[in-house]
């Protein structure tokens, strides 16, 4: 069985457990049955590409550009 992450809608407790897809486990904290499956915690989608590359380069702040600095590419 796959490992799923859940969040209790009653007490906001978050937990992971093995469960069938059609099964909804009870909250281990309060025993509540109103838990929702969290899909985003399992696989983080790749997004943004190389956004953030060179963000720490000194050239961005007017200093000397680093090797591979985007400021040198053009
Ligand atoms: Zn709960």
C-alpha cells in the first residue's frame, strides 16, 4: 500500500499512514473521521526551472560578477 499524508479537519493534525486509495483513516490524534488526503506532500512538482540561478551573485548588487553569472552571458 502506498504512503499517504493526511490532515485532520477537526484538529488540524497532520500525519502519514499506509492506506488504500479508497480508504480514509481516522485521525490518530483525536480519532476523528474527517481527514483529507494531502497529495502535494508526496511528490513535489518541478516548477520554475532554473529560477533563482545567480540570485546570490554579487553582480546583482553592483559587485564583481561570478563565473557563470547571467550578467556575463549577454
Ligand atoms: Zn484530529
